[in-house]
């Protein structure tokens, strides 16, 4: 993935309080005027995607997620299709009748006799 210039989200600030309970991830503060201007500038189809990341300094920052999926004309298998394919039971194996079972066992014994050890 090529390094793109980071676009920091104006008007958004994320802080983690280390004294907060474990279920509290952090606090998001939004400066309304700056955030609205930023969102209007970067929205696509009424949405923007932001990422909360950790800087090398250990501080958090919020940037614009500019990822766009490649436009591939081939149909994709949905997650539901993948799940259903995995959830299908294996095809059933027909039961062998007595003659078939005897022939199979004899064939296995012949193969075992051909082994050099």
C-alpha cells in the first residue's frame, strides 16, 4: 500500500483516560465549526470515515480514512454465501451392501500384500 499523506480530521480530538474503567475506551471531543467544515470538504455520498490511531509519541490522533475498494466488475461471493458453503454437511456416502464390502476388503488386502515391507 502506497504511503498517502495523512489528512488529520479537523475539529476531532480523542483522549484516553488511563484511570477510567476498562470498558471506557476514551473520550471524543468535537469542535463543531471545524468538524462541520472538515466533513463538508471530505464527505462522499453523505459519509466520511475516520480512524483513531496511535502516534509514535503514544498520543492518539484522528485521520480521514481514504480507503476505496477497487472497482472490480466480477461478482463477489457474499459473506452469507461463504458461510452457507462452509455450513453444508459433506455429501453422504452410500452404504455398501455385503458383496461390495467384501470386494473392498479383498482389494485392500491385495494392496497390503504388495508392500515391500
